[in-house]
C-alpha cells in the first residue's frame, strides 16, 4: 500500500469516527461538516482507484 492510499484510508477512518461522535453528542452542525468531509474523501479515493469499505454510518 502506498503512502497516498494509507493516508486517505486513515483520514476516512478518522472522519467516520468524528462523524459518529458528532451524531452521538447531538451536534448537528459538526455532523454536517464531518459528513461533507467524508463525502469529499470518498470521492477523492474513488477518483484515484482506492477501494473504501462500507461507511460506518
């Protein structure tokens, strides 16, 4: 696995965790921000042929 792939997958994992925390605490604004970030990261991964597992939420 190259550095780009490892980095993007780690960022996705971290963002999914942040999104889960935002939802658990009821922070709707932060959840929206994290959801948008997650979608951007998933799009970027897809554009570069990086397979991403099913989202956690």
